[in-house]
């Protein structure tokens, strides 16, 4: 008999077979789409970093930059530059101040124009923003626009980047994000440090493994159903090799179709995924388009691997002509199944020991490949849970079997003892996903987060701007204050000299006239710290950040004391931006940093790299939770198909449906209870090692959203148990039992 008619008999035999193939196709489609999105995102993260970090002037390329000194003379091959940040409402503007010679040959990334003093280049989004708002709120701060940066020099379509031409003296005096540098070439870099590369790699693997596991689960969907049909083929003369080839061909064609549909789904998801905001912007859609080689390799590799696994498992199953459909007892899991998990946990512990040794100044520990060991140990721990799961399930079932009190427990626990791998396989995807979710949730707690703004009596208004001028510019500030006070929306302007020298507790403090302090909200007439008879009061420096003013009586400051310029507004966004522009333009050469407010501090904190990784962590939690739901649904269906004949026999001999449902529930719940706590504990330990092994930070209790997600995963288990018990009852209601 030829192979083609046999394949038709197996593949398109009835509606159930076609539904099974449709399920495999859908599962592979989802898995491939997620895998390609992850691969593209990993590639895009580095590319976006290189496009955006050239403005930061970090000393990652010492060959192209050095410290700018007062006596530095620029040449056509060099430029003086300093990084700065400005704000517009709740958005952060990255600014690179550049001073060059008229005949400079230093190139600005994304442009052939080098701005001269009073000129600027901007990103497309910033150019649109400047054109859309009144000039006195934004555009007048920078001068004349002489060009727009191309997309290959900015992080994303929403990035606000500006290259400002200035004099060399202004670069030298400006208090920016980094010290002023002499630059021969502006170069970006991939990620901030080895620590962030390690964290990014671990995060990608933590999401990728559940996705690959989903593909493996769906390609094995309905193996029991195929086994019965293959037994029929063996009965009519098909050899074991031919049966294995038919099974492999069926899986390959189905997986190939799913992979191609997955590529289409991936392409359709790119515009939606590009809307996710990461860093300073969303993504360019092309950033999430991976290379054709990766797409082609995925489309080829997934069907080949699925076919190879199916061929091998079918051949090893030794499907016979009559008795093959009977469920065979599995070989008991061996103790060595715990070895990968134990090695992973031991490796994580070694990383912590090495980190402690490095912190204590040990030279030999610093030379050890801690990063590689950390990644390898993490992978072993995550996969070790899958290898250890069947053994732990078998142990738990044997222990519970001794206390079995009814038929449901005897049957359910007995099957778990005989088939621990098949039993654990039904919940393995959920266990790995919970590990990933917990890992992300705990690691996220290491991020600095954004401060909560304190408001009320004694706190600086969130819309009050302040800046630190030149140390010897106190006299000029008084004139500047008079000009700024005339700006529409400004309610108070104050010059606050330094008052730290007279502080009894050596804390940093500012001096304010009593009337200015009252206008700025440092206290009111009922405040116990107010000195009605004193002309001056001092307030804590942290008042500018997020603390109460703590006003105290103060004597008149020295005339040349360093001063802070504070400008209060009526709270309207337009008033704040007009005041910010006026502060920059009214004191050229006096103000050496862009004015900020407490709200701006929150915006800056939110853009910190650790907070960006935290945002990725939340996305990882959603993906892992979604994958766990899909994996649990598919594995539940596959598990039911594998047990259909046994369940039918039990019903035939008179077992009540209630007892049957309870037995099925035991088979699903016990593996979850056995391994879930271990999975959560291992994830918490891994997260602690990852954070403490790559930084000086610590971890804390996960946020409430983690418990919501964990509760949702447990609820999925409950839903799966309920669906399994009902489906099992329906499945055997009219089943035909065959006896060999």
C-alpha cells in the first residue's frame, strides 16, 4: 500500500482529526509570531541604543573624546560638546551643545550641517513640537533651526533630540549630564554596561523558553489519537518505519503551515508592537522587522524539528497492530533528573559568592566569568524545573497514594505514579511561565521607580522652576529676577543664597526673604517655624526635591553667597513653559543649566535605564502569562485525548461520572501544588542573584500586580480542571471501547 492513501486515512479521517491539525497550526502560528517579535525586539534594542546614545558623551570611546579644559584649542578635527536635558511639559528633551571651528570636519550624526552659535538641529518630532507651540514657550530657547536629524540618528519617531550650536565658553561652563568633552567623532554604544546586557539576555531567555515550550506542546497535540490510527495502519500491513514517516510528514506539513501563518501574524503585529513606548520613544516599525535570514531559518527549523521529534517518538513507541493503543507504563524518573536544577541553583550561589568576593577587593574573583556563569545557571534552573517536575510529581503521588481514601484518589494517584511525565507535561508550561513571571516581578523591584510628589503646606509647588546660576552671579540675578517677574503667568521670583554655613546640623540649606518664602509656599502665617520679626529664613535644600521646607529664622546672607533662582507660576502649562524660556533667555552667561521643577524630576526618573528595563519586565510578565494560558489549554486537551481510552474503560465498568471527574482533577492539581512553590522559590532566588550579582541594588516584595497575575494563573488552573472534568465526562459518554 502506498504512503499517500495511508496519510489520507490518518490526516483527514474525520472532523476530530481536522480540529486537531487546526489546533496544532494555530499553536505553532502563535509561537512563531511571538518568537520573531522577541528576536526583532532584541535586535532593535541594541540598534536603538546606538542611535540614541551618541548624545550622551559617555566615556565608552576614550579614543574619540577627552576632557575639555579651559586652555583647550579646537581644531577642524575636534569639537567641544556637553550633554544636557531640557523639558517641555511632561516630555524630556535631550540636548547636545556643540562648539566647533568654522571649518570643522566633525560630523553630526543624521545631518550634514553643523550648527553655529544661535542655531540648532532637531529631531522631526521636536521640530513639529516647536512649530506647533508659541515661540515664547519653546522655540525661543534655542535660536534658528538649520536642519532636521534623520531617523538613523534618533531612537524612535517620538524622540525629542536637539543639537545646539554654542560658544566654547558656554560648553565649558554648562552643568550638563556629563563633563564637557573634546570630541573627534560622535559614536553611540549598545546598552549601558555589561550588567544591563546580562539582564537583557536573561529577560529575553525567560520569555523565549515558554514560547518554545508552547510550540513543543502544540506539535504533540493529539498523540494518543494518532496512536490509535497508527495501530490501524499497522493492522493493515504498514511497517513501523512507514508509520513514523507518515507521522513526521503530517507534523511537518502542519507545522510548516503554522510557521508561515506565524510569519504573516508577526508582520501584522509589527505596527501594534511598534506603539509600545520604550526609552524616549515608540519604535520605528522597521526596527521590529527582523532579517529575512532569521525568518527563513525559523520557517524551516520549526517544521524540521517538529517532524524529527515526531518521527523519533513514533518509532520508539513501537506501535503494534493490535495492542499498541494501550497506555504503557512509563519508565520511572531517575534521581539524576534533579541534577540540572541543582547545578543551576549551585551556579547561582557561586555567582553570589564571587560577587561578594569582588566587593571585598578580591582580584581572583574579579577575573572569573561571572556573567557567563550567571546566564548558564539561570538557563539550567529554568529548564531544570521541567526535568525535575516528573520526579517530584512521582514522589508526591507515591506519598499521597498511601493516604488515598476513595476511588478517585486511587485512580488519579495511580496514574500519576505510572505516568509522571505525561501528568506533569499537562502543567509544565504553566510552571515555567510562573517562574518567568515571578522572576520579572521580583527583579522589577530593584528599579528606582519614580518618586511620589508630596504636596501641601510647606512643600515647593510642583510647577515652581529653579536653577543654579554661576557662583559669582548674585548681583546679576537680582536684575534677571525683575525681568522674569514681568512674564505672563509668573507669580513670584526669588533669589535664594546658600545658607549651609550657619546650619547647626551641617545640612545644606537655602536662605529666602520671609515674604518670598511665604509666596513660594515654604510656610504660611500659621506655621510654627515662621519668624514674623525676621527678614530672612532658611529652608532645607531637599525642599527643591520632595521634602518639606522646615523654615528657620536666619540672619542676612553674605552679599557674594552662591544663589538659587526660583520662579513660581500660576500652574498653567503655558505659564511654566513661558517662565522656563524667560529664565534661559534673560540670563545668558549667568544660568548654566536648564530650569527644572519637581515634576521634571519625576519625568527624568521615569526615563532612567533601570525603569526602562522595569517597563520591559511588565511586558515580559504579560507575554509569559499569556503563553501559560495557551500552553495550559493545549496541554489540557492533549492530556484528555491521551486518556480517552482509559476513561472509557472506567465508565464501561460502571464508574460514576463524579468519581471520574474527581480523578481527572487530582491528576491536574497535584503536579501544580507539588512544583509551583518550588518554581516561585527558585524564581525569587534567581532574581535576587541576578540583581545583586550585576549591581549594588537589592530586591523587595513584588508589587500588587504580581499577585494579581499569579492569582490569574491559578485561576487558569481551576478553569482548566473544571473544563477537563466536564470534557472527560462528555468524551466518554458515548465512546466505543475496543478490545484487542
